[in-house]
C-alpha cells in the first residue's frame, strides 16, 4: 500500500508596498504600513466611557438653545 504524500502547510506571504527591496529587507518591512503605529482605544480610566449605540448623536445640542413658542 502506497503512503499518502503529506502536503506542506500553506504559508502565507505578505505583499509589501515598498517596491523593489535592494539593500535591507528588514528595514524596508519596518517602514511598511504593516508595522505602522496605531492608536489604541482606552478601556479603563478617563475617556473610556462609551454610550450604547441607541444614544449616539443625542447629547450634542444643549437644551438651553431650544426655543419653545
């Protein structure tokens, strides 16, 4: 009985945006958008409170500005 050939696990390659890399591949990848700085949302402390989705856009107008006739 013939053994089944094991297929190598699929390897995903990253398509960089740096064009042709000539000298330093590591430095080119570090300046790629893959490793850019990202702003993390606060989870605790000041500025971390998030209202429920049904209240979005509700509290922007002050009640003093409403004129009732």
